[in-house]
C-alpha cells in the first residue's frame, strides 16, 4: 500500500491518499484535495490510464475532492457509501435542515446563513462525482479482497477499508487528534439530529477488529497503536467536558459566548466548536454508553479516574 501526501489549504493541513494493485488491478483509496498540488501529486503517483477503482472513506473535500478530475481523465469507477450518496443527492435539503438545527440551538438566521456562506467560501462541499457506485450495493470490493467497516462518528458515513492486514481509516483513527464529530441531520430519516455520540460508542467496538492491523490514516503519518489512539481521543473528551460542567443547561449560543468570549469569529470554526460541544453534552446525558464500550475493549481502567471526575 503506497501512501501519498498532499498539503491542503484547509485547517487539517496535509492529507493522505493511497494506491496499490490488487490481483493486478490498480486501485486508490481517497483522492486528495481539488487543488493544483493535489492534481500534481495524483499524476506523479498514479497511472490514470490504468486506474480501475477509487474507494472513498468519506465525502469530505480533502478525501474525495479530485473524484471528478479522475473521472474526466480515466475509466475508473468511484465508490462511495450509501449515506454519502444521500448527502450529495440531497445537498440543498440537508443545508436547510442544518439551518433548522442551528436555530434550535439558539442561533439566529443570520448566523446560519453565515455558516452556509462559510461552507461555500471554504469549498467544504465540492461537486458530487459525475458518476459513482454505492459500495454497499457492489460485489467489486469482495472480488478484490477488500472488506469494509462502517465506523461513523466523525461523520455518519465514515468507512474503514481492510486489505489483508492493512486498514485505510480516513478520519476515523488519527494520531493525537480529537476528530471533530460534525453536527449533521440524520441522513436516514432527514428528521432530527444525527447522534454522533451514540454511534461513536458502537464504532469503538467495530474498531477492535483493527487490532494488529497496519493503520493507514487520512492525516498524520501513522498510528502506532489503535488502543492509544482511542485513549487519546477519550482522554481529550473527558478533559474538555470539565469546562462544560458549569454551563450545562444553558442555551448553546450562551455556552459558545461563555467559552470563547468572541475570540472565534469564523462561522465554520464556530460550527465545528458547536459540533464538539453537542457531542460532549450527549456524553453527559448518557456517560455509561461510553463506559460500556471501553469496558468491552478492556480500556476503561486507563481512563477511570477522569471518567469519575465528570460522570459522578
């Protein structure tokens, strides 16, 4: 599995995509960003004339932004998850529902419009691939020896691809990063909020299947140990939750004002902070859900004291 690294103009910094041959078939995992640097890296490392399949971990711009560029220059097929297909096909409706979610947290229409404009300005949502296949509906991965795990939490469409003892994890597992669990609507029902916290606790149990795998992340160069990556994330969550304890019960816009006191003005950054706080408040509503997952993984004792500080 070959790792290719591209610097991006986004706050995430550099991102990786991967290429290999499976049974003599050239495949890619993710694409890199739709930038001149991304295009140059793609041409330097991938023979587009031979490329057959592209598998996307999740449809965020740094991971699928060159999908159309590839489709226009090759005969490759692009695979995305069912939930990402819904997200792309119903973008306008999703944005309207996102505005209602933010309204429900106490933010006015001017703020929601600024968030949407920030999405546009920062090119958070590039064009949907001109053509794509839904991975859950295809036999191609199995024919190539690829399996996949749904691992929602960062988004609700995250997939981890398994090739032998290698796991291409996108943004599911990152070294020393608290992956923002992004606020979104429920794509299955288009009614109400997607509960990142609930599914993240289930994802932790899925991730146990990656123990012993070589983990190929979407950012940072490597992940040495799955358990340490999980524990870093959980410890960060528990430490940050302490700041929220005195603010529980306040409206979200008030919590934002109290925590940041106007220091953050970029709407997209504020949206990410709102997403993080919603995740943490969901934890405070049901901390035993996380505890149960960590206990099944054999990791709870390593965070027990932090947990008791916030979940008593």
